[in-house]
C-alpha cells in the first residue's frame, strides 16, 4: 500500500466510525498490510487482497476477554 492508499483508507475509517482520532500507518518492511490506531493505541490491522484482479481490504480487530469486563 502506498501513501495515497493509506490516506484513503484512513479517511474511510474516520468517516465510517465518525472518529478523527483513527490513523492508518504503514508497517515496516510490509506492503500488504497497515496498522490501525485510535490515538496512540493499536486497534487492528488492514490486509490488502489482490486476488482475481479485484482489490479489497480486510480490517481485523482482536478483542481480549479482559477488555469486555466491567
């Protein structure tokens, strides 16, 4: 993913989740994925899928059971 694509993904996530604190950052030595942050907290990863000539993106966010406790 290049800088333009990262910026488009960031704008999409900010608009979709109505949150300007979301940032999409390039990964070191990886071009097929990017890290997603809310402020300075890592919240997930976006992987690019280029199969069959269609480009799509998959956002994965892990939720720990301890995060669900009140």
